[in-house]
C-alpha cells in the first residue's frame, strides 16, 4: 500500500483499498445473500394518534384528573402551618407521585397499543413496524387497522 501511495498518491491508494475490500467481500459472501430482500414487509403506525384515540385514553385522563384533585386537597390539608421550604418539599413529593402514576398508566396504554401493532403486523406478514415519524419513504401504513383492533377490544 505504501508503494501505491508513494507512486500514485493517497487518493489512488484509497481507491485501490476499497476495490480490494469489495473483492474480498464478494469472495466471502455467497452469491445472492448480500442483496436478498427480507422475508416480510415493513409497516408503520402513528403511535401518538393511536395513544390519543385509544378507548382507555379517556379513563387515563379521568384517573389523572381525580388524582391531581386529590393531591391538591391533600396538599391544602398537610401544608397548613408549614414553612415555604417544607411546602415546596411536599409539593415536589406529591408531584413525583403524580408523575409516577401518570407514567405507569401511559406505559400500560402504550403496551396495549404495542400488542395490537404486533397482532396486526403478524396478520399482514410484516416483520418490521416503525413509528410514522421514522418512515420517510415506503412501507405500509397500518394505523387504521391497529385502531380498529383497539376499538374492538
């Protein structure tokens, strides 16, 4: 390689190295396997839309609203006579508890959507399903099918 760099320059040496690597790759990989298409197709879904329109989404909203109202009442009862620093600590503690509850409910909803996506993908013979925001070109939009499956559950 050093001889090529000295005689023809760095650019030519890089070109020769790439050609050698390509030739080596072709000898190591059996014919047809490098460009074989996957067995199944690729789909995509609008996860945000499915989460927002999930039949249980209203229940999650109501549960979180009720939890927030309860937390406000609890804060009012417990914070009477507390210093501002103690009130702030109590508020942070209660907010953390609400955040954890909201995360758990959202994760449960997301898991239901993921199961429905998997079922629809299996029915359609899709091996990969991406979020709509990741699909730039191609693929099959299965959002409506997943929405119907969720509505029927």
